[in-house]
């Protein structure tokens, strides 16, 4: 084969591959496009034999209706509250022990560490019945507090922070100790600032986990107005009949915070998954 | 010079907040769940000790068997597909295409949506009369498919939605694995005249093996825990043909209030998952040494 025909074939190949790439992109995004298109159609144009792809009368009607006839704003607020509390408590509870595992030599450390790692093996679903009974006896059923508390102990988060804290040079700590700093000061002013990257990762992962949680809030919260967004959207069909355009508008509203969150933290989210995956 | 003599005190103090939460909401419920699995209890009455009765009941419970079977079915279908799909996506994303960064974002995007949104969306796409899948099939002259209403297809439909939703997660893991392979390995293979296919089977696949093992273990655990998609898309139907074990545990506990029986089934599921994880660990661990 001479050089120019080889090059030509290579070029057609790469054009074909690019077309394939674009096709794959369109197919993969299609469900989301369809979600949006459905949400701006009138229900009578959705539930019809006269199928049309583009909305004939684009409208925000379903969005207004979702806000006025459902508790969707409450659900969003509840999810935000639950996720923010989970996130803050996760760091308060998990960062100190990650520091202890990384830097402090104390008796029983290894046993403790393996106990925490064994906690990763326990699927949350195994705990739902006893947890429900436990929260029932505390009188916390149907409260957002109950949705937060069992999610705060996050072994993977401890692992991520521990790996990161370990790499902070001992010399920095020692210098602070010589200056008379206490453990707490060192943790607060040396470890936390230098470990910021791993803490950000854990914050993001715990926020996403809490936001997406479904089974536990489904069980522990009974009032429509107290639902988190995941449970609210799942029950949309039940409360609103089957109005597909309205359901899709609800799904779009429910996803907006996540989309914004993703646009801001894209890099950290992907790195966080890769990190917890590779090291976990 | 370092507060060495206070290390034990500090270690305990810094561990304490976590330990309290861990014991209260992980260790205690784990033991409490095991305890109540030996009781007959509907929350309102006083618990009655029945020994192993709950565990024996499972052997005669058709619904338990069928739910367990559906969970296993879901694990067996989704695990290999999601591994291959995630790997294929990672290959594309780490390849030479100028669109690679865009493709990476596009593949990952479904994963940022919550399960309930994905499930409601796919339930709409697959709706029998007005869903777009059937609309297109009808336009092409085909017949309506009962994606979620036909026992033959319902589980596959739920799996399909799951592929779209979570393949991007595995892609991220595989991409990280592939990026760790030194470029020189590929360059020298190329100089020796290796084709794309050869360098994939002889370099990429063997060198990402640790990532594959990790993905496999994570995926099997995640698939065993399936509940939400099924609950939202089919509600376990038609005729219970997609009811998975966690759904049955949920219904037993929170609709029929048979707390002891529900807890007992949770433990059986836990034991199965633990056994599968250990087997994977032993088998795959051995392979790695060879």
C-alpha cells in the first residue's frame, strides 16, 4: 500500500469514528433531552397518538403547577437541610479520628482501624429494621434528624482523609509542638488546612450520598411535607395521578441543584470517585 | 518533645466522636437486629421469643425464594454488562478522539441524577402507550412492547435503565486505572508493530486487572443492594416478577410489621453478600499471585 492511500484510509476512518462519537453522545443524552421536552409540553400533547417530537406549544405551565400544587419546594429544602447537616457532622465526627489514625500512636489503634474498615462491609439495608425501632424508641420517627444521624459515620471518608493526612510531613507538626501548640491546635491549624483537598472530597461524597439516599428517608419519614426530594419525586405519581408532563417538570426541578453542584465541583466529584475507588 | 506521653489520651479523645456515632448507629443496630431476628414482633405487641422460627419460615416462603432469585438475576445481568460498558467507555475517553473530554462528561452525567429521577424518567420512556420507545417502534411499523408490564421484559428494562445510570461510575474507576499505565509501554508496543487490538488485550486489560477486581467487588455489592429502581419503575410487578429481596424486606417490616422476620431476612442477605465478597476476595486474590 502506498503512503497516500494509507493516509486517505486513515482519514476516512477517523471521520467515521468522529461521527460515531457524536452519535453515541446524542444517544446517551437523549433521555435527558426527552425529559426536558416532555416537561415543556402540554399534557394533551404528551398523551396522544399523534406523536410529535418537538413541543408544538412550549410552555412553563408544568413548572408553575409543580411549584404550586406539590410540596416540591419543601422537599428541596428538606433534602438541602439533611445533606448539609450530614456533610457538616460527617467532617466533625470523621476528620479527628482520621487524624488519630494517620498521626497519633496509641494503644489499640490497629484493632480500632480494622473495626472501622469492617464497618464498610455492612450494607446499610441490613440495619433498617433495628434502626427504625431504635429511632422509634427515641421518638424521632418522622423527623429530619432521623434522616441525618445514621449516615454520619462514613468509614470510606475516614479512609480517604487518613491516607491524605499521612502524607503531611511530620516535621510541620513537630515544629508546632516545639512552639508549644496542643494537639487540638495542630489539628485545627496544621492538619485541616493542609488536608483541605481530601476534606473537600469527603464533603462532596457525603453530600451526594445524603442527597441521593432513598430507602432510609422513605422508611423514617411519613408526612408528605417532610419528604426529601428523592422520596417526593418517587411518590409524585401517587399524589398527582399520572400526568407525565408534570412528573417530568418535577424531575427537572428536583435535578437542578444536582446539576449546579456538578457544574461547580465536576473535577472534585470525579477525582473523589477515582480516589475512593483506587484506594478503597 | 512531642506530647508523646499524652498520645494514648489524645488518640482516644480524637476517636471518641466517631466511636460514639459508630457504636450507636452501626454496632448497636447490627447486634439489635440479630437479637430481634429471634423474635416474633409487630411493634405494638410485646416481642415473643421464637428461636430460629423466622429462619425456618424462610425455607417455606415462596416469596422469599422468588425475591432472592430476582436479586440474583439482577446481579448476574448487571455486573458483567456494567463492567464491560464502563471499561469500553474508559477506552473511548482515554483514546485519541478530540471529543474525548466531552464524551467523559456525557457518559458521567446520568450518574449525577438521583435514582428516583432516573427511574421516573425511564418509566416514562418505556411507558406502554405513549412512551417514546414504543412510539418509535410503532412508527417503524412494529408492535408495542410491554417494557415494564410484561413479565418477560420487566427485569431487563430495569437493568437497561441501571446501565445508563451507573456505567459512568465504573468508567471513572477504569479511566483512573488506564491513566496509571505508563505511556512508554504503549509506545514500545507500537514500535514493535502491535495493533490497537493487540495492545489492548496484551497491555491494557492485564494492567488494569486490579481496577477490574475493585470494580467487580463494588458492583456486586451495589447490585445486591438493588431496590430503588425496581420500586419506582415497576413496584415489584408485574405479578411480583421483579420484586427484589430488599423490597420484600421493606414490605415485611414496614407494611406487614413483621419486624423479626424482616430482620432475619436482612441477616440472610448480609450473610450471602459476605460469602460472595469473601469468595471473590479469595479467588481473585489467588489469581493475582499467579
